[in-house]
């Protein structure tokens, strides 16, 4: 147990963070093809996939929260920012600057302090 929270709930929350970042990647890709026409939003496969991915993450975090402490699990969701940086670099060609690496380190440090 981690501060009264089962380890599997922490892992499930970390997976939720990854899922959230993947959903954002699909949103980013889908955003490139939208316009003021509502059908470009509603019929956009990338946006729909992003919504579906987020729906899975919603189920995962609700299950984790049912069994764990919010004060432990919520900070773990901050790792989605790390996944976002890594996925953006890999799939969108966005650079990872020294400042971003410093931010990643600070996020990991903060999560480690809270979860331990």
C-alpha cells in the first residue's frame, strides 16, 4: 500500500495519465482539420478516437479513486504532462528543450514525494 492506497490503484492511475496524453495527441491531430462547420468536429475520426480514449481513462481513474486516496492518485495524473512531452516529440516532431526536461524532472520529483 502507498499511503493507504493500493499499489495497483497507483499503477492504474499512471496508465490513465498515459491514456490522457494519447487522447490529447489525437485531439491535436484532429484539430488540424476542423473549421467552424460543426460536422468537421462531429465527424472527425481523430477527435472521436481521442474522446474514446479519454472515456477509457475516465473509467480507469474512477475505479482507482474508488480504492485509493485522491491526495495520492491525483498527483500521479500530473505524469500526463511528461507523456505529453514525450509523445509530442515522437509523433509530432516537437523538440524537447532543456527547460522541458527540467519540468519533467520537477514533476517526477513532486509525484515521488507525494506518492511515497
